[in-house]
C-alpha cells in the first residue's frame, strides 16, 4: 500500500523527538522542514541527532525572526514541490497561520494537523493574539495532537469540530535500552570520576535556569539528612554560578556536584546511577526527561507543575510534590530516599505507557 505524502514543519530537532519522527516515517512518505534548527538556545548536537533521524529532512532558515518567532519564506514552494496529502505543523506559529490561510483561500488540498506542547493551564490561559491565532489555525485544521488526556478533554469540549489525540514527548524504549552494555561501562566511568561509590544519588538533568526551581531544591536538600547522599546537577545554564554560591552558603559544597553537559548515551548513563530523578520545576510545559528516567527504571519525584504527571503513579514509580511548599518538598525527598534504594541497569522499566500506541495517533487522526 502506497504511503501518504506528509510534510512536517517543526522548529528544531530535540533528542526526545527523534523516535516519534522515525515512527511517523513508517506511516508516511514524510519530509521534515526544520525552521529554527540553529537557534543559539538549543545546545543539542545537530550532527549526532540527524544521523539517527530516518525521515527525510531539510534545514530551512530563509526569512527573518521577530523575537523568538521565525517567519520563513518559501513555505508555499514546499507545498507545491512535495504536494503533501497531510501537513503537521507545531503550535500556532507564523507557519501554522500561513498554512491555515492557504487552506482558507483554497491553495492546496492537504489535511492540516497541529501539534502543541501546551499543558492544561497554558491552554486555559491563552489570550490576546495567541488566542486569535489558535482559533484561526484550528478552524482550518483536521486535528490537533496534544501531550496529555486532561488537555485532550479540554480541547474536545471547546473545539467540538476538531479531532484531538494524545502523543506526549516520548521515546522508544528500544532505542535507549539497545545500548545497555555501553551504559554500564559509561556509568562506571561517571561513578569513578565523580566519586559516587557508596553514595545515594539524587539526580537533576536539564537547564540550570530559575524556572526549574533548583534554588528551591538546594534549600530543601539542606534541610534533610543528606549523609552519604549527593545531589547531582547535569546540565548548563545561566543560574549555575548563583546555584554554586547558594550551595556554598548552605554548606553543601561537598554534597552537590555540577557535572556539566552530557549528550546521548553519556547522558542516559546518569539515570542508572541515581536512586531517583528529581524535577522541581516552578513551570514545565511537559518534561521529556521524565520519560527517559522511567524507561531506565529510575523513579521520578516531580513538581506538581509539570505536564508529564500522567506518567507518574504515586508510590509506584515516583512521587509528586509542591516545590514551593518547603515542608512538602522536604518530606518528599526524605520519603524518596527511604523508598527508592535500588540503582543500576537491572531495574525494570517504570514507563507504564506504550510508545507505538501513542505515536500511531498521527496516522489515525487523519482517517
């Protein structure tokens, strides 16, 4: 059976989207147009990531930007060149607005499907120009793919003409677990380099920025019994110096490790060393790292403010807490240190959702 032709307009190539794109490419004759891949805020190694990407792709930066929004020339040329039967576009961006306008004017006959990373609160709070853009784009769309069931229900209630499906930022466990032997070796190297033998490890992976709540984490960590326990920050960001200063002021310099930036398998190895992964965000549209941790059997202790809460089953594969409630934060760390004792590659996956079932919605939403 001949595959339908599809175009995907996306901003850049994050590690957690590769498996979704590769799975989509089994359904469609698909080309991805990356519109902002060279944005200086994206520290991912584009060369390594594109080697893993099986779908045809183009990096396209002709045009200009207003703030963080790329306005790209040549979108209609891509439509005319590839003649797609379905187009996937991310968010209510200038490109999505342009595609919706083409359909409104009868230019092209493709089905338009929008993807959004807005969590429930973000969806509810949309106002002003973004609200107008969302209404216009969705009124010309076949469907929208969101990250969680609460968001799906919200859209179904308010946009009754629209097909709504769920596919979060999720990775294929096979692509991570296929390198188990290498992960063991790299984890041992990390353990040796950072002197983690006989230590309990609380792990954070992500950007070191204020919205992640890492100052709150340091304060909470200083108030619990942290003997034989270290807090490891993996990542870089503009708050690194202030976090180091805070750690020193709290007397935690020998308890906190700023490990730096890691990619790919060198990053995944950290999850195998951790007793649990802690994500204390003040605000987080989703949190793809939650999926990575659970695949590798690492429990997740997460802020109530993240979008990936559906992955966490309280007491089974993690805990949920209020990062701005010091007592709740401290209690959650204490409870997690007591409950989550195991580390290593022998832990079973704690990811309770099926990758293939999620990604299949990109095919079924246009049927």
